[in-house]
C-alpha cells in the first residue's frame, strides 16, 4: 500500500513540475493578420518548484516554470489572458506584439498577471528561456 501511495505522490510531483505547450496551444504561425502575444514568468524562488498554467480565453494553453516564457499568435480582438485565478481582458491588435508578465504578489494565491512594456519584456526575456 505504501508503494502505491509513494508512486502516486511521485506522479503528482512530476506532473506539477512539467512545462510546455498543451493540446489547446494556438497552432497558427506568424501572419500579418494575427496578434503576437508573449507571456513571461519571472524568476523568483517563490513557486520555483512548480509550473504555472497560462490561460487564453478559458483554455490552458501552456505551463511555465519560473524563468520561462511562451510566444503565440492569435486572432486580434478582446481576448482573456491569464493564470487560473486571475486574468486580464486585453484588446489585441493585428500585427502588434503584446507582452504579459506572471509575477509573485502578496495575495492569497501568490501570483498576478499584468501587461508590461516591450522594453521590460525584452529585459525579462533576456534572462529567461522559451518553452518549446
């Protein structure tokens, strides 16, 4: 019985640590008619051991570990981008780049998402790794 409990615990730990794209990841490539979105997770010790879900219009499209980012292309318009307990509705423009950051905060959940400038995003991305 203890072996099964240990095995189940290990599987849960491994699943919570995985990062990458999910089956709902937008598969369209670059097009001048699409909006480019990059979501960056800051590098901090808090929450370092588990991945954070990235949500687009209610679907989990990727999981990021601390210090990772993901870029995707989506239809322009008002879209909801976020993490499980917090999201932002943003007007995404065709042919433009849009940047969002997942940061630690003092709320009950411990994380927030916010829109950031291209300059700040480039600085964070230089210290981060893209997910494949």
